[in-house]
């Protein structure tokens, strides 16, 4: 484990770098080592925010092969007493125009609408549910018990940073995440190649059928799936697309090629001092991604989420950077 000071710095910045000498202090034995290098980032074939393809470079790092699970997060909470953002009452000063009845602990939960709806109004399938949090993913009366190996959800950036600091790890930048997710495949559409279903096999947990009203569940899942259920990419990483979106520490811009003007410990890294309304990059898509609405279960895909975003389809995984 990392020292207290290392954890403190990681929690403040979301970016810790370790020399080879200090790596013995960290729990990296179950992580995947990536030597880093150059790769082609982005895509010119899908959404505007993914353009243009450009050459990017990342240094060496270790990365978790799996998303952080409910069981993992429960260990952290049991050891520290940490209370997640969705378990706390929202600060009225941060939401001056909100309905006071909604200023209670809770989170955004996907609910499948009855019948066809338009795709422009997110409120047709997203609603703020009091009591929804990582312990109770669908709100009061629900539980993660029985889903211990599913990815933890209803996690804000602050929550992910706190867990990462406890483990002596960090959150990846957008470039680090995409480098890892591609698995060494140059400009491929998916982590496994260009065919969305090679030999008719489902390679990730996504939505089948017309979103958001009908999920045919051809892949066997209505919601999240256990981490590691689908085949890994060539680097041995599981669920890098589909299942749940993953937090990165990179500030969101309209194009990944736009260099941020501010930095914390690494260029473009957000911290707990980042403006509350700032958006950060999430990657990988989720089980709610469907070709008719959100074809984002691809390494190049990216979206922006505010720091207080807490939903039933965002999770994370951690890394440990290496300095030579």
C-alpha cells in the first residue's frame, strides 16, 4: 500500500507517479503492466468529438484488468467509513434552481420507458431517485448483494479519487485509458477488431433492440454484467467497452486534440479544486449503448460528465504510473 502522503496527494490531484523503486510498496501484482508508447488516438468515422485521429504518446503504467466491483468498493468503505456523494444531501448552494424536494441523497437511475419515446429528451429514461447509491443501485429497497462482482456504480469523480487514493493508485488520463483499451490494435473500431460481433459472438455488454424502450437481452443482460464476463482485449483487460462508462482524470474538450490550458499534476488532469461545473472525460460506453442511439462502446468514443455526475452506468478502474 502507499504511504499516507502518497494517498493524500493522489486524492488531491488524481495523479500519482511512482518510481520503480517505490512500486514494491504498491499492490500491483494483479495489475497489467503496459510499457507505454505512441498510438493513433480518436476516430474520423463516428462522432465529431472523437476527431481528428492524431498520434499520442503515454508513458509506462500498470492498470487494473477489471473494473472496480461492488465487492472491491465495499472493502474500501468498510475499512475507511467513506460516504459517497450520492449518500449525502446535496448542497442547496450548488443547485439554486432545484426543487427542494429533490435535495435529498440519491442518484440518477435508468428506467426503461413504456413504449417508444423520442431520443432528445433524456428525462424519458433518466430520473433522480432518492436513496439510489452504490449500496442500493435502483433506490430504496434495492441492494448490491448478489451483484458483488458487478461494477460499482453511482460513483462520482470524487468517489473514484478517494478509492484510488486508498489503494495508492490513480485514475487514468483519457490517452492512457484509450491506449490500454485498444489492446495494441492500430485504429481498430473495437478492442477486438472491426467486426462488432465476430462469428456472431457478443464481445461486450451493450443494448440490443431499439433504445430506450426495448432491450432484447440477446447478450443475456438487462443491466450491468459481472466484471470479466466477456473476453479480454489483447492486453488482458476486461470490459473496456460496454457494461459501464469509466471515469478518467482528463478535462473534457470538444476534441481530444485540444490542449487544456490548466493542469494539476499532469497536463489536463482534474483535481478536487476543478470548477464544480467542469466536465471530465468518461470512456468506453455502457450497457445502455445501442446503434440507434449511442454507438459509443468503442475505445475512441468519449463523453463529458460534470464532477457531480452519479448514475447507474458510470464506474471506473485504476492505474499506477511509472517514472524512470
